[in-house]
C-alpha cells in the first residue's frame, strides 16, 4: 500500500504528460465545404484545389504552433438545405474552422449555424451582402469582395465603355444572382441608362426562348445576367440561334471553362467580372509552382481566394497562439495578413476593406483577356 501511494503522484504526472502530448499531436481540422457534386461542381473543385495546396504547404513548413492542418471535405451541392445539414455535421464533428461555403444561397443559412455554435467560417466565393449585412457577426469572414463592389465595377464598365442604348438585366432568382443583378440595375438607373427588362429566369430550365423573344421585341443592345454558367451558357447559345447578336455580361459565377462546353462559339465575346488574375503576380510564383507540382489548376476564379482563406486561418491561429475560434476570430478582426491576393484586412462585419474585380472578355477557347 505504501508503495502504491508513492507511485500515485508519478502515475498522475505521467498520465498528464501523455494526455498533453496526445493533445499536441492532434491535428487542427479545417472543413472544406462546397459543391463537390451538382451543376456547379467546378467551383467546389476550385476551392478544394486552393485549400489543399495551402494546407500542404503550411504542413510542409511545420504546421501551425507545432500542429498539422487536416482537411475534411463536405459536399453541399450548393443547395441551402444540404448546406445546413453539412454545417450541423461540422459542428457535431467538433470542427472549429471552415473554408466555404461557395454559393451565397448556401453560405448564408450555414453561416447562421457557425456563428451560433462558435465556428470560424471564411468563404472564398460567396459575394452576397446579405451574408454579413444587418447581423452582429464575429466569426464570419470572406476572402472575396461583395456584390455591391462587383456590381458597380460591372456597371461602370457598361456605362463608360459599352454605352448601350437599352439594356436587359436578367437573374436566376437566387440570393447571389438576383442580388448582383439588382446592384447593376441600380447603378444603370442612376446613370440614366434605360433598363427595358428586369426579370428572373428559372435556374435549371432548358429552354429560354420566351425571354430571348422579349430581348428581340424590346430591341435591347446589351444583356447583363446575374447567376451561374449553366444558365448563361444556354442563354448565349439560344440567343445566337435566334439571331440575337448583342453582348452578354455576367459575374464571376459565369466565368469558368464549362460555359464554353455549353455555349460553344457563342461564348466568344462574353464579358465577365472576376477577381484579378493573382497567378500573374510575380510574388505568387512559388504558390503557382505548388499548384503545378500537385497537378492542380490555379487560375480559376476561386483557387487563390481559397488558398488565402486557409492561410488567413492558419496565420491567425499562429498569431493568437491558440486554436480557440473566438480568439482566432478576434485576431482576424484586429490584424492584417499578407496573402496571394494582397493585403487582407477586415472591417467589423468580416468583409474585406478592399477587393479588386476586373472586367474580362471571354473567348470560345475558354481563355480570357482583360477587356479594353
């Protein structure tokens, strides 16, 4: 009995040391949430490529505070109900950091759960102002600009460069598409550019001949569409088939190679607002090489913003010297970060203080050039 008593403190000390070592050995999990299946899987592929490249580079450099990052991928198919289910799974799995979601309509309901349950979320692609406006949020962030930054950038180009006489503004009736279309219309109205048609189409339809007939009957000479590439591709192709030759323009949701597969040669000349091509920045050469070494695409709309989202989370964990999400979020609000998309600095709502959208001309071979 006496020997047992003498060993008890030692046993406790050893047990505590083993527990501490085990805790230190645990990884810091980051959920990657987005459309891994469905109509806009391409965007899920983009954020996964960016996030995985960042995680691999950070781990190769020793991790964060001695711990490695671990990616856990979740599929929300850009469906709001599925995004809520994913968010609840992430909370249940006790994952405290999320890179995602992608579509604004999915990101908004998921973000409510994360804010309430103490999970830090950084979206690299959801641009709807409704994500952060009118809500007291401390854990929700973006690494992309908002529609009320992107919409005016598009409208400025339309007003100053295109100078149309009569415009149609269409959207897909969803949070993202309708939100940015409204932003563009508001700016065109202020500039007294006539908007002859402002209406929604049904996403997923295969025949848009009715709205194309309206474009012809109203004599519009420019079309802006708020939404994603499957609908824009069909609009372009069917418009050309019906003899409508006007220029179409859309947001970053239409800017990926699959629109060419849908529209074919009709995609030539489409205008699109996208984040600047950060892969062209010489300072990002090592990051681009990391993508190439991993055989991943690097020059889509969201790879660099996704990479940046992971980097900001990792840098904030390192700076806060803890993986406590509340303290990490507080550090994110108070500090700036040097990233592949430039200096990242947040306002009180978790939105970027500055972000640059660029207007590009799309080509039928799925390449793009800066619009003149």
